[in-house]
C-alpha cells in the first residue's frame, strides 16, 4: 500500500465508526465512547479535520462528572449489545456524578495532550484559542480530581482502583495484586466480548471475575472518592498512567501559559512527579520503572511495555532513558525483533514467564503503545529507533489492517477489526513522515 492509500483507508475506518458526535473505538466490539480512545482518535482527526477533532473532545467532556472525573466509558446513546450495560455501573443520580450514564472508573489522561496537538497545528487561530479557553478549565478540573481523589497522601503519583483504569486491562502487572483478592458476592454478569473476537485473544475468565467483583464493591460504595481510596482492595500507582499524566501536565502548562492562566499548581505536580518517579518507581538494578502496589506496599516487578513508558513523560534523566533503550527496548529477548518476534513493541517482555503471544495486553503489539514510545524516543533524541518503530507500525497496519492488536511474532491481526486508534495514530505517524 502507498502512503496515500494507507491514509485513505485509515480515514475510512474513522468515518465508518463515526456516530456524528463521537467515534466508536470499533464498530461492533466497542459501540460507545471511551476516554483515552477519544483523545487518541482526536490526535489523528486533527491531521485532516480540526473541527471534527474538537467535536470529539467536546463529546468526551460532556460526560465529565461534577467532581471533575472523566469516566472511562460514556453512554450518550444509551445501551447496546455491549457489556457492561449502563445500568450495571449504578452511576445515575450520584451527587458528584455525570449528566447521563457513564462508567464509574477513569482512564489514562491523554486528553490535555490531544488538546495541545489540535491547537498547535490549527490554522484558524482565533477559533482555536476560543476552543482552548473553553476546554482548559475542564481538563484542569480532571487533573485536580486525580490528585485529590487518587493521591490524597500527596506522594506525587496517582493510583488506579481497577485494572480497566490502566487501559491495559489484563496486563501481567495486575495478576499478583488480583490474586490476593478474596472473591465473594461477585455480581452476576454475562460476558459479551466473544461475540466478535476469539475467546483466546480476550482476558481470561478468572480476570473477568476480579473485574466484576471490583465493580460490585465500588458501586456499593456509591463511587464516593474518599471511600474508594480507603477501601479499594486494588490500589496501584501505575507507571503508564502516571507517565501519561506527567506528559499531559506539561501540555496543560503550555496551554495555560498561552491563555494567561496561573500555572504554579501544575509546575508543583510536575516537580513532585519527577521526584516520585525516581524514588518510588525507578528500579536501579533492573534499569526499569515498576508500578507501586499501595496495598502490598511494594513495587510490582513485571517487565512490560509500561516499564519503558516514562520515556513518553520526559521525566527520566538521559542516563535512565539510555538504560531503558539499550538494555530493554533494543534487547531481542525482550522488546526488539529477534528469534521470538519480528515486531516492536510487545506489551509484555518476550522472556517473561507470563508472556502470551495472542492474549490482549499480555504480549501483542498495540499501536498506541508504539506511538507513546516513538514520541518519547524523539524527546530523548533516538530518532533512528523512532523511525524504525514508525515504519514497523505502518507495515503492521498495511499488511494486517487497522485491527486492535498484532502478534509480535509475525504481525498477524488480533482482536477487533476496524479499530479507531490504530487508524487515527497511523494518520499521525504518516503526517510526521512527510
Ligand atoms: C479495551 C482496552 C482499552 C480501550 C477499550 C476501548 O477495554 O483495553 O484500553 O480503551 O477497549 O477500545
């Protein structure tokens, strides 16, 4: 496929998934609006339709809770054949809740970065500035919510209360913490995610039991932030989410400066995060960043793509970045092409005993992860490697289509077809090449 054909095909996917107000992550598998999907989709949309990119962001913000939280799934069009259905969450009528049904969890905050990228390249400068002024206080309110609700102790790192909040639902990073949970009174449920995708490519039955159990606990607590933080059986400072938040704070700081807003609060978040990444998340022996499990009071020593993701935040020193790249990302036993896999960047290190080549976030390559790491590599000056991963990502979507994830061994298509962020980020990667 030529670049022009690829660009056209990517735009077609977004068009087919477009409901008019928001773009579905995948036509059949994910028929509602998802949080980090929306931001990643908007990053792609801005390369050819800036007003549509803004609309995607405004739709996401329409689901914001009155306490500032932006939920991970929004159901503006009501129920579908997707599970969980809106009622499962029991978020309606909460005093701090949303205006229409949403989930009660959140997701990685790519939003501020999307807003900055949309604004940076916009040619209608006045409209763009008006857009930034409109959304800025809402994005800031979400970041404030993160620190108040998920870091009440002021460590500088925010915590997740459910694996779905990480966006990497069944990552090997969560297995140990989940296995400590005693399952009782799991709400009754019926999975619908095998309707369009093969079962062996989806999270295991055991993982689902934990996912449902946690939702049951939290809806009983009426999604009240203080109760959730103090009682959540799963409470982890996730490296990837914190890396995304740090990058988002850098972008918010730039936007705030441009529109004349005070920024010392955001600078404070960034200073604290830099320190906490070093003191709590960095593992000097391994040369990797690990999540921190607050309930077990210890790091989660799993080698996954998240351990490299601080590159995207810009927080590591150049020598820390060098260790991530030289010892891990470029290591064929872990993330680089070699005898056990041809494609960057498997979601779990290939030499991990928990690696599963076809199962969701436990091995396959995801285009958003490649995109985060490519941005990080460019920040630290690793342009050659960034180019290689860009070319490989484009090769994957050219040969296997815009699917949800790919087999690192041979690039085979996995998961849902017509996956929006695979298409949207292809558009962004192509625009960087030209
Ligand atoms: C899955 C993914 C999550 C994504 C959602 C919609 O739950 O794990 O990251 O946001 O699907 O695409």
